[in-house]
């Protein structure tokens, strides 16, 4: 089967699963990431390095979430709604991938930043380097957009009356291009995964051996669980997608329907990261929860609106 005949693999009964999951990710992700951005921009007075990364991560996840309504419409459209234009489908797909890889790179930067902050707390060079977090985030956006646009611009446009079938249900053209697949698997996933594994291991080892942990002044067990949870979420969301992408390239000349279905499901799983990021990185930090609770208190008791918020913590594991 070629990429022109993938519409024959459509499973009508699975469309409702996509509609349900994408709708849930859209609603929950929209609320969580908007809440995070409000807290970061309105209540965070001192912009720590971690906060800069988290703000950009929330923006990337929010933009990804905003592409989901058209995917929902596409799967509903399989039941008879008007078809989506091919250009719109491709543009939305591009935006989703840009923000997905933006999230991957930002998660990697956050993990690396925490690692050097904990493992080398007294290094002046490290402290100066961490101040460049805004430039690092800018570089992430330039990299993800710049790396994605060439494949989109050079992509051949296929004339077809079956626009609906050529939308999100079709095999992506970049999955058949050696350069695109190789760069995606190495730069887009392999290197970030290695960095996160090394940094997470170094963090756990350093925290376990620290004098502060020995005196039980910090809950080292809780921090280790948080680090492990973040790594598990990263693997659970992005490993299936990239594993499936590799298989698609290997079998690009004869893609089976089960493999194409696996690609669609793995992309759906990757989108879950947009709601897991806020839960794992924002709402688990004590500083963030205090700010959200304080905002709720202000709404309940307006007379307390002039009370002090308290200073924002600069600890590597706080917002």
C-alpha cells in the first residue's frame, strides 16, 4: 500500500475514540496551561530560570492544544461533515509537530538546568550560563520552526477530490524521507532522551548523597519520585510515536493498515503530554500551588487582596 491509499485503512469505530481523547486533551489542557500562564505572568514577580522554561513550555503545550479542535472536526467529519481543505490540514499538522518538538526540547532544557543547578551549585560559570534561559528558549523556537518548515514547503501537493481522506488520516510524507526521519529520531528524540536519562541519574545520585538529604532537611524520596515520574511521562508520551515513525520508514514501500493505525494512536498518546506537563511540572511545585491558592483566597475574601504574596523561591525544584 502506498501513501495515496491510506484512506482505505480508516476504522469508523475508532473515530469516536479520537474524538473523545482529543476533546478531553483540548478542554483539560486549555484550562491547565492557561492557568499556568496566568500564574507565571501575573503572580511570579521574580523570573527564575526554571520559570522561563516553564512559561515557554506552557505556551508550546497551549499552541498544541489549540490545533486539536480541527482534528476533532476531522474525525467527526468521517461521519458526513464537510471536508477540510488540504492546506489547512497540512498547516495544522505542522503547528502540532513544531509545538510537540518544542515541548521535547524545553523539557530537556529544564532537566539539564536543574541538573547543573543541583550538581554544581557553587560554579559561577554555571550560574552565569543559567541566566541565558530566555536565549535558550528563543533558540528552541528557531530550531523547531526552522527544521520543520523546509519539509512542509518542499512537500509535493497532490491533487485529489478526496480531501478528507488526505487530511490527518493519511501517512505523513516526511515519514518516507530518510533525512527527515533520521533527524527526527536523533535530534528530535534520541539526544533529548539521552540528556534526560543522564541528568535524571545525576540528579538522583547527587540528592541521595547530599548532606542535606542525610539530615532529612529535604524530602529526598519525594524529589526522586518526581524526577522518575517526569522521565516516565516523557517516555510514555514520546517513545511510542518515534518507535512507530521508525517502523513507518522501514516499511514505507508497503505500509500495513495496523502500522498506520499504530501511528495515529501514537500521535494521540503524544498529545497527552500537553496535560501531563502542567500536572507534573507546575501543579506539583509548592510555590505554584501557593500562588493558585492565594488567588482563590482573594476571590473569596477581596479585603485580603493587599496582603503580601511572599517571595518566589529560586530553588531548582520550585517555580
